[in-house]
C-alpha cells in the first residue's frame, strides 16, 4: 500500500455505494456515519476502501487502532492465541493471558500500593464497573461527573454522559444520583472566568455550590473525570484542576475515577494522560487503544478498593484471551517506541496545526497532548461563535481529499491518528486540512 492518499473515484465509489445501500436496510440507523467510507484493508496509518481509494487515517477507528491498522506483532499474537483457544470465560476459570495482562496493567497504572483489574468488553462497561465498584466499596450512592463528558451509552454510564443531548434524549429516566459540574474549558470557561482562573473557578463551584446545595459530600461515592475530554471537544483539563479535584475527593472520602478510555494507552504521549498532573486516581477506566482494535475494556483500581467478593460483578466475554493477547502485544509496542513517537510526532503535528491559525481565521483554538489534538473552529475569533456547519463541511472536504478526521464537541475537529503516524504523514494531514479550510472559507460550506 502507498503511504499517501490516492483518490481514484468519486466518493463514494460504486462498490462503496452498493454496500452503503445494503447497510441502510438492515443496520440500525442510530449509528453516526460522518462520511461514506467503506474500508477494505489497512496498514499503519493508511486505509484503502473497496474501490481502491487510499486515505490517511487520522481517526484510527475513534482512537482505537493505537498501533496502526493490523500491526504484524498484534496480528501474530492474535493468531497464536486463536490457534490455542478462543474463549474460556475468565469469570469461571483461569488462563494466563488474562493474568499476564492484569500484571502488566498493575505495572503501568499510576496507582501505588497494589492494583487489581476487572475485564469487560468496552469503555462503557469499564465505566459501569467503576460505578458499581465505587458504590459497593464506599456504601454511598451518588456520582459526580462533568458537563461535556462522555462515558458511554449503556444506562449507567449514559447517566454520567453529558456531551450531546441527542445521546440522552428519549432514554429517561436515567440512573439517579448523578450530578454534573462545569468542566474547565480554558478557551471558553463555562463560568466566565479567565483562562488562568477557570480551573479554580470550576473547583470552587463544585465545592461551594454543588456540594453545599445539591448533594452532601459524605453521600458521594466517586467523581468520574476525563483528564482530556474526548467526545466533548478534546479539551485538556489544567493540571491545577485535577490536582485540586484529587485533594477535594480525598478530604471527603470520595473515590476519584479517571476515564482514560480515549486518552489512555499512550495517546497523550504518556501511558495515561493523568500522569502529566502527578495526580493518582483510585480507579481508571481503560478501553479503545488497549488492544489495537480488539474489543476490551478494563476497570483498574487500587487493590484495597477492588475487594468485592465473588459474584458481585462479572462478564462472560470480558478479558477474552484473544483480546488479552492483542493487549499484551500492544503494551509491548507502546513501551518499545510507539508511545514516544506519539509524543514526538504529536508535537510536530500540533506545531503544524497551530501555524495554520495565522492563515485561517476560522481556527479559534488548537489544543491537546501527544496525538490527541483538537482544533476548534469559530465564525469570529472575538465572539468565539461556534462554526458548527463549517466544521462538518471541513471534515467532508478533508475526506474528499483523502484525509480521515472526525468532529468532536459542537465545532471542533479531532486528530487522533494511529500512534505510528510519521512526521511526513503529519505534514500531509496539515496540508490537506489547510486545503479543506480554504475551500470552506471560500464557499461558506
């Protein structure tokens, strides 16, 4: 496969269009498909569709394909495990891949004093496990989450999710006992504070408003927070916010759960994004990039917290041996250079995207860590009016040129490529994004 985009047909091509037509009659319409990509195969950061069109992938299956598409080491681990056995439920029996993975997670998790892992199949299941564990361990019923956060779509995690109203509309009543606090978006602080004061203003609101008027802190089991909001717009929480949040939680005996489903497993340039802050959570929800595309979700917790007895929580397919094998190969690759590449190439990509701001007034903010970068588009930099339709048009224009990107929040574009992205590919992504912005700025759509 080539290493650069190569568009040969109108999009979608004839084969892609035929499959999309078939999909329309038999697959749930609840799925959100931003543009008509029908993938045939992939390698590294490159994918090819069924009509032979080649794309540079800066979405990675929503930040899942951390080691790139079909990394040989991951494929080898999957095949070797599949040839031994495909499934033997870790709920009822034992097998080495699950134990080895739990040992690896205990070694890399930024939690001291012993760590245990609960294995599920997805990010939402990891969050569900954190909710149940927090309630069981503390004997308290309430959970605090943040406006703009995304934690999944199953009924428990959906109660925490506050990213888009369409994700909640029509499913009420949701799980009770969930309270939402403002998240420190320093570009547009929800409390009207300056960027420097936003983190402290949000913590002050949580402490002096929410915990004083709506819910008693001694009835809060956990605070669940994304160190970098993903679906909410790739918003990076200031270090001071997470540090004060940790202190507040500890003071009231509240467990702190870091949702690292999207920001974890090397994407930020470190194994977990919360490591930038020096904060040690009590629980971490992990999924997406942990197994390079195989379904796996893990709730990792301090051993003293994860002390529930047999039967309190389980999963038939969670910790599937093939997924565990893929995760072990993924962790080895992250340690052996891919995570460092995310930091290095991420800084290069960030620099290139920030440079575009001098040319494109539609760019209001560029933010992120490692290869988790968000570009917020606005109609006016002084008013920060959100460029919602323009954002969607930019994503479509990039697709037409062979670049796969996705929206995040109301008006941001997310760059979350495989962590094997090269500098040359990053430059290609910046060039195509530049062209897409130029087209939309000229046409208005």
